[in-house]
C-alpha cells in the first residue's frame, strides 16, 4: 500500500502544469515572431540570387544563338527562338534552352527581352517580385546590364 502511494505521488508530480505549458507556448510564439521575418528575407534573397543565375544562363543562350545565326533573336521571335527554330532559319543549332519554362523568372513571369537594347545590343531583365521598376529586397530588378 505504501508503495502504491509513493508511485501515485510521483506520477502526479511528473507532469507539467498549465502555467508551465503556457509559458513555453509564449516563448515559442515570440521566437517564431522574431525568426519568421528573417526567414522570409532570406528566402526572398535566394529567389533574387536564383534569378541572377538564370539570367546569366539565358544570356549565354542568346549569345550562342547569335554565333549560329549571325544576329540576336528579333523582337518578333523573342526568347522563344531559343527553344524552337524560327521559320526560315537553316543555321539554327538549338534548342539553346531545354524547356520553355526556363524562360520564366522565379516569380513565374516571362523574362523581358528588348532588342535593340537601351543598355547594350539587347536588354534582358525581370522587374522582381512586385513586377514594377526599381524596388528593394525581393522587389529589386534583375538586369543584364
């Protein structure tokens, strides 16, 4: 009998009180409130970095197209000329980009291509997450110039 009382007493003391659980939940909530914005900033920066790498790959494909054809894709052909042979192009040696989906920026919008460019022979750019010129953070523009 004495043994059962000791075991029952220990079992009651082994659990957490409601106050202790609430304190832990409040601490976890505070940590999440501080860490979540930092994590979102990090993810936004990662998309921007991925966009810069993707832009470099497309720019390389555009340059390879020029080496084969003798000119950059026209405004009418656009970047689709990197995936499918434009009509009448016998020297086309593509595809220069494997899939058409690669011609979209990390925010799932088509890369903007302008030829002749305002900053070079061609301009290749994305307006970032907000799809407006300028901006900071994830909204920054990604450009070839």
